């Protein structure tokens, strides 16, 4: 049967060649491609085997457990309540004794049994021969006990020295010596398209190796750090494991996947190792991470907003709120400012600012460059310390109703002046209050009671001046209006309605 199939295939190939459907290598002047030997890599493709043999022993399986209290067999509800009172109030709960019931002896009251149950499985890797291990914060979050298992099946009980949820990095310590160690690479030097390998314990399959390429660098996913995107297969259990380049160096910590099903969907993300090690150094030293803050809420700068404000490109961070009494307020930042630089470093996307500020030491002085009313302004600022998971305070908010109406305009707005008390409460020198919003204003999302602070690069002082500014708008160009609602301000883009044709 094998001989017939082989002959049939040769005959079919000859027919296809003669028909011009299949080209023979000789006909094109090419040497035939021979099958690669059973051992060794196919020419042109990477061989990961030697590298994996070298780095694999330093990748560990991490198992977490928690202690659950369960009642002692035979313990009644009354027994459990008595145990509760004994533990928390140091005595016995008084209970009425039924007729004929004997007093309970202390030997009958047994404490509930604590049972250790598995909580989760993840991965990690050893960064020093004396037992420091790097992993994700979410791998060890909420665990009562953490166990680290090496490829040679040695198991250690680990101590969590510290974890940082913002970067999803945690540092563990095990009592070991002369442990295998991974070499750290430089995540700033990675290139899109280069081969990378992930090693970890997906679905608790220890030391599984997957390979792929870097798909993108500095991918913003709404997290505190820009992440490395790759197409390396990463599944539950891979979290905390290393992303390794072809030199056997760690360039990232596998942390997240983009998925609709919960399993690998072709996109995975890793924390850059440079950022992770900065966090790890602080966790090893103090058990926590200290970051700077300046007290602002920010958003992205759209192309339309940039164009309306005279910026050459859509970059920077738009200030939507300034915390009352915070470092930014003391420095003179205002809602509507576009932050372009922090201490000389460019702010290309809005997520760049919190990273640069966060890496600054509390009480250090810095210079922040903002785009305001058509020009760049440098402001000195003193960085404060970011408290753990504390939201910024907002400015005071409620306002009284308008007292006077303004005229309709090409933006579909009727506005009125702010009273002196409202200006003081809002902390603004001028502005107008929206009484009604129709047409393009309503379509853009402006609502009654909103406060308008700026039109393009011009600050709004009162209703009369605002009407004059609107009357000069070009109906062929978008206009940006800085709108404050509650404690938050942002630019909205409106296209002025053309003036009605004369009859």
C-alpha cells in the first residue's frame, strides 16, 4: 500500500508540473529542499532547547493556600456559639438550662478545626542565589501560605516580603542557598518581532515552555505601567513567570491576557523587567513602594482638541481636575491645562504622567510644562507622597441656579454669568453657566448647569464676552470648549452652526 501511494504521488506531481500548476525546483534554477535531519533545528528557525535547559531550573511553581475553619465533627450550633464567646469575650455565653440537663464540662467544648486548602497556582523565578523570588502580586494576594517548588521537586515555604498591586509585582523569600538564578535583561532594548519564550505552570503543568514574538512595546492597557505585548501562549498558571529573550535574559513578568473565554486568545502582556526590578528593590528594602503624586485628574488629548488649541500634535495629558490644596493647585495648574513635560521628559500619552510622577521621590521639586492659552508655561512643583490606594480629593461642587439668561449662539447655548460666590466656591476667576443647550452643544454632551471656562485658547470671563467669542468662530473649523461638571473639567469639540442665509 505504501509503494502504491508513493508511486501515485510521484505520478500526480509529474502531471501537475507538466500542467504548469506545480513548479519543480530545478525548473526555477533552485536546489531542492531536503528534509531536516531528525535531530537539530530547521534552517532559519530558532532552536530554544539549549536556552531552556539553561534557564528552566530557575523558574518555579508557586502554590498558595488558605486556612479554613470548620466545626469539629459532632459540634452543635450551641457549641459553636459557646466557642465564639470564649474566643472573643473570654467567657461562656449564659444559656438557660433545660430541666434534667447536665452542666457541660470543659472537655466537651472543642475548638473548630483549621483546614489548609489550595487557593491557586502560579509561576515565578529566582533572582538571587540566596532565595529571592519574583512573581505577580495577584498570584499571592489573599494567601495564608505560599509554597515554592523547583524543577528538582524541592519545595520551600515562602515569605511574602511585599507586593504592589499597581504594577502587579511581588517579592518572595525562601530559605535556600546556591539556587539557580535568571539573568535580568534590558526591557528598553527589546524590538518588536524578536523571539521570546515564556516558562511557567499553565493549568498547573509545571515548566511548560511556549514561544512567540514581541507584538508591541509600551502597550497602554489602563494599568500603571506600559506593558510588553506578545503572542506567546499564556494561560492561567503562567502568571508571574518570566518572559525570556533568545539570550536567556528576563525581559518581563507574564501578567495578563486579552481574552473573551478566560484562556489564551493570541494576546498576552508582561510587566517590563526594568520597572519590575525598581519595584522589587523597594519591596525588598521596606516591604512597600513609595510613589509621588501631584493631585490632578487627567485624560488623553484628542486630535481635535490639539488642533483647536494650536498644538502641533495630539500629545500630552489634559488636566480635568485639580485637587484643592494639592501640589498641583499650589503650583498653579488649572483645569484645561495640557501637560507636555514633567522634569523635561515628554508626555506623549496621558499615562506617561502618572508613571513619571510616581517614580519621583516625595518632597522632591520638579518642573511641569503645560500648554495654556496658546503657549508653553513652566511651573515649579513639589511632589507629595501617594498614599496607598487613596483617591484624590475633589474640589467643592454644588452651585446655585442661574440668575440671568444670555442669548442663544452658534453653538446652541444660552448662558449666564457666574455670581461672585459661585466663582469663589469653584475657585475660578471667570466663566459662564449653561442655562440651556441645544443643537451642536447638546450633541457634544453639554448640559444645563455645566460651567464653561475656556473657548479654544481664550479664557471665558462672562456671558457678553463669551457671545463675542462665539460670533467670531469659523463654521468650517471645530472649536474646543472647556466644560466643568461637578469637580471635573474636560474639553469638548463642537462645530459652530453656519449663520442663516440672508433673505
